[in-house]
């Protein structure tokens, strides 16, 4: 059985999402498409009835996963990233295939890139890496109750699995050694979630002792 925990947004967050759209779409033109990328150009009427042009890049949605052990160790991936021309340490991530849910993609990527399955999943919602000219939602998950399986990386991937304590991963984020945006966000969210869980367990133990 797989357990899934979903964290809900705060009331403040819900209010900020309800701003009125100040733009009225007049025309939209497809510019190009290549692989997971599609670029379009939108002409809109904005404030004071002025016209503006937005170039928007759409990228396939994806999921990022941070697996963590009972001892508080996490598994990251070190890989040479062609676009930035250097090695990057990141959480396991990948694009969603047609028909997949974010959780489906997370489970597949965890198995393919790190060689694990998980009994429990904590869903941290999604993030938008950039919000002005890029549409590329990234869904974030913490994976617990790990079991080893065979890795199945893509043919173009050369991956190195990195095991370290979650606290050390947080320090790598803070020192700028991890620069992948979704990885930074997920590591920090996971750290806060684990701290809150520990506090809850300690409080429950105190309540039991008082009884």
C-alpha cells in the first residue's frame, strides 16, 4: 500500500492567487516547437488600453523527488548538464509523459534515476521556476519507506547517486553548491517538514507520559 500526504496552501496564498487578470488576449502566434519546448507570441491589451507582446516558452511539466531514509539521509544525483556546461547536484527529476499524473511521473523517475520505490509520499505542491515568460510547472514530492530496485536511467544520462544527510543537503543549498531551482526548493521544504514532524512526535510522546 502507498500512502500519500498532500499539503494544502494557506489562506494567504489562496488570496494572492485571485488577482484579476489585467490583460486581454488579442492574438496568439505559434513561433516554433522542438522536443519538450514550444514558443508562442501573444499580443495583449493591458493597462490603459496599451498593447504589449509577450514571448512565452512552454515546457513539459515535470516532477521532482527527494527520497529520505529513516536515519535522515537523502539521495541526490550528480550529473553533467549539457545546457549549463558543468556538473550539477540535484534531486531526481523528469518530465511527465502523456497520461501520467505528477505522482506517476515521480514514482517512475525515482525508480529509473535512483533505483528506489517508496511506501509513503508527501506532496509539496508545485512551483513555477519562472513566471513572466516560462510555463513549466514542477511538482514536488518527498518519498519515504524506501525499497531498492534496479535503476533504469535514460540512454543519454550518466548519473552518479549521492547519499548524504538532509542537514548537509541544506548546507549545500545555502552555500550555493546546489543551484537547480526545484532542488533548492524541495530540499528546504523537506527540511522544514521533517523538523515539524519531529516536533509533533516529541509532543505526542510528552502527552503519553502525562497520561
